[in-house]
C-alpha cells in the first residue's frame, strides 16, 4: 500500500507539524458530509515527564495544537495527493490512562465553514435573489480560499423592495442552510477543492467504481446493511393567495424533480399527502417551489445503506457527494446510490472507510447488475 499522510497546522498559515507531534500521532479520522459540517479527529499518544516533582504533558504546550488553529490534512495515495480537510481545531480531550504510556490526546475540529457560524446577524438583502445572496455571503470569506459554486434555482427571482426585502436572522452558515432547504438544495464546503457548493445534491455525472458484496474474491465492501423508510416520501398541497394578484389557487406536488437513481421510486408507490405551511406572503410560484423542495427532500433518504471498505482492496478512496454503484445485494438494492457521508480512518498501514449511501427507491436501472 502506497499511503502517506501529511498534517499542517498553524494559527495563521498552517505549516508541517513538528517531529514531536508527528511521532505522537496514532490515528486520523476525517468525516465528509453533504449537509452537516465535515470534521476531523486526530489521536495522539500522550506522555508526561516529571521534572522537579511536577508532572507535565508536554504535548499540550505545543503551539500547533492550540484551539482555533487551522489544520490541513493531506493524503498521498498511489502517487496522487488530495487535501482531505481544511479545518479549525474546536475541541481538545485528554485521557490520562490508567498506566504509564496509556494516555491519549484527542484533537477535534470542523471544516472551514465553521467560520461562517461564529456571528449571529440581522441583515437585509434588498433586491437580491437567493442565489445572489449566497454568492455575496460566500464572497465575504474569500480570504480563506473559498470558491463559490452556486446553482441558481429554476424559480430564481429578484424581489421588488417595495413588496419584500429578504432578511437574515442568524449566522451566515445557518442562513445558507435555510436558503438551501427552501429550494431542496444542500450547502457544504468541500475541503478537497475549497469549493463552497450551494445547489441540488449532485446525482448525475461520473459514477465511482462499484462497491461489491457477497461475490467471493470480487467483494471489496463489507458490513453493508440497508434501511427502507417506506413512510418517508411525501407530496404537499395547499391553497395560496398570490401576494401580487390576490388570486386564490390550489397547488399539489405530484413527483420529485430529483435525478432518479432507482428503477422504482417510492413516491410512485405510496406517500403521505401533507399540508404545506408557511406560504403567507408568497407568490404562487414561490409557494409551488417551496412545496416541490419539500417533496424532493422527502425522497432523498428513502433507502439508505451503511457499510465499510478497505481502501487497499477497493483501489482508491470512495468520495462523498457523488455517485457509486452497488453490486451483489440483489435486485432490490443493487444499482446507483448517492454517497451522503464518508468517514476516512487512517493509521500506519491501514486505510479504512465507513460510508452512508442513499436514494429514492429500490431496484437497479440496469438489470444486468448482479
């Protein structure tokens, strides 16, 4: 296995960790999510020296391990270097242990979008569409290297300040999530590229190498289990009084606008019909977009699959926020899935991953999948 991991830390500009920190490093864990913030945890062997009768954990005095320092975690796999994490230290945990040499220091942190969640604000955004607001907020963090990737919604519009002024109550991160939910979108920062993505879950494009189970020597994943949430899908209905015309009309969603991954979408079989709330002051088009967003979100996690893999056997790290194919699970659960979460667990001689997959129904689109 050709695996090298590199850690850089610093209060301003991260630099390679000192030999003392490097020698104490035991494990690295990095979590990539598509909705919640991503994060990391570093485990260090913790020892202490007794000098003039005073016990001291020297590792805790290292300037690079202080709270709110910036952390880069890079891996070089098969000659290719990838940045797994660009984050901030938020938590230290000391476990002294019950015997000499058994102590452990856990350094935990979150990705760089944490900085968007430090100041609650009340801000007006007059004459700006939701995607314009998102671009403006992300631009305020350009000094941290964030690159906006914003997908304008189909119903994007610029409100007339006479009728309506968008108001932000809360931190930038909370408001970006609120705007994303309004359109059935996700918001996250991908540390690999420092991309701040605001848009629909990326359920199209290149599919990663298949995850294979129960196929003898061809298997590369294990402990895979599936959950089918039969009551998750929902459509929405309501009566809307258009704020601009005062006309009262009914609306009901019928289907999801998501890219279909499964042969049989659960929404086509059974679903709940719910009353849409929070339409006061909206136009018919805005209310319809909100109802559609809620319907889309309800279908995202109808079927989920959790499992593990050995990267050496799989051949490359599985990437979150993309597509992968499952084989060997039978007709109902084979096929394409969206990768919602990946946990990278690294230590000397070992690179393991845990993953969470999701889609809107059952059955593989391609019938030839085993």
